C-alpha cells in the first residue's frame, strides 16, 4: 500500500494487487488477477477514523468495481470496531469487533463476504474453464503480542452459504450448486519491521 497525507487532514491510500489463481496445470498468463483499491481516509477524532473508496479488479474472465468502507473506531479502552488488516479468514475486508483482554491478549469476532475465482486445469474435465466460490465468513479470533513487533493469532469460524460455479473458457455457465457450510481453523504470525 502507498499512502499520502494531504494538507487538509485527509490521507489518500492506494493498494495495488497482483495475484495468481489457477490449478497446477492452468496457463500462467490465463490465471493472473490484478487491480487496486483507492481510498480517502480522515481521522475525525483521536478515537475515530473513517474512509471511503473504490476497488477495481480484473479477475479471471471478470472485472468488477466495489465500494470500500474503512472503519477504525476505538469505542472505549477495550472495545474496537475496525476492518481486519491481518491475514485471516476475512482478509483485509469485512468488519471485526475486538476486545483487549490485557497483557498483550485480545479477541474479536467478525464477518465478511468473499468471492474467489480461479482458472481450471487446461487438461481437466473443464479445460481452461473458471471455478468460482462465493461465501460468507464469520469468525472468532484470539491473538497475543509476543513482542512489540511480533503477533500470533488463532482463528475459528465458519463458511456459510457457499455457492460453487463453473464456467467454460468463454464465460458460459456450465453448472452451479449450493455447497455445505464448513468450519475454518487457522493461525497467523505477523511481524512488523
């Protein structure tokens, strides 16, 4: 991400992204995704920062634009409402309500909507097609600061209301179905330098 502070108290933030989403035998050039989010952020008071922006991405056989809402509200000494910004089931999206337990520990609950697309194997049953997985994630987290620069977290949650879809290489829908909810478990280790 790249941020620039404007003279009027606004912060402009640009976060470009390039990624690969393909099965092992998919053509590399057909599985590249890229885009960026641009947001303007303002600290309204010491305990409240809000921002608005847009994200624009070219995904596999799909382009889309979506609104970005940025929230960082320290409700009181222990309680915060914010966008999760560490790796986890929500990624840098959605909302999380967290509670500082003390001693470097904190916990939180949150949710987001995800929509992942990936290029299918060029020699598979849907050669050069596209797989799509849409779902809502709800999660609980507990984290601890190991030091001033290292943080460890454990997540548990559920993927709710998953929709699975397959398109052929021309974007024609071959089939779609509702999936079953699934449990999610994960942990992360974040270092800042």
